[in-house]
C-alpha cells in the first residue's frame, strides 16, 4: 500500500515539474511514443509490475498497468496520453486497488 502511494506521489510530482513552462520542450506527438507499444514487466520489490501499451491512434496512446504479488492483484491503473494543443497530456482516469479507494483526475501540461 505504501509503495502505491509513494509511486503515485512521485509520478504526480515529476509530471508537475515537467509541465512547468520553464521545462517546455518541442511539441510532443503521440507518434513519438510508438516505442512504448507492447508488454513490459519487471519486479518491484516482491511484486511484479506489468504495463500493456496499445498502438497510438487518433492522437492518443493508452495502457493498462497491473501490480501483482503474493497471489493477488494489489494495484491497477489505466493511462491515456493524448495530444492537446500541440503537446501531450497524461490522464489517469482510474487508479485503484482491492485494498483502497480510487483516484480519478488528470495530470500533465496545463492540468
């Protein structure tokens, strides 16, 4: 549970820092993220974290993320990255676990 809260906090902090105008970079296109398409998995402590990214289409790319360990799913999230006003916006429509509530909102450029 602490791992999930820590990871979510770090991710939101990083996105907030990167969305600052002082870090503005070139326009971001979903097509530039094609390398993310596919299935990714690795260990995170005693757990396994999996990300399954689908091919970008119509200005968006999306993923389903799941953490498992000790015979149970401890966390899941849906991620969508969309082109918005010449840049990219990351939305987390649903993040949750069987052991806690859910988070709904978005974070990214201009959020």
